[in-house]
C-alpha cells in the first residue's frame, strides 16, 4: 500500500493538532465532577 505526499501531510497535521488539545491556562479538567457513588 502506497501513501501519497498529500496523505502524509494530512496525517502530520492531524498529529500536530492532537498535541495542542491542552488548556491554555495550565489547568486540566478534573477527572470526575459530582458526588461519588458508593460501590
């Protein structure tokens, strides 16, 4: 299976945009919001 230059560029831009999904202010969202449920 051959990969074209255009496909390589699209994959590279998708990988780069995936790296930039962190919050700008440095804080991350909490893992869970709300009242914990008993197990």
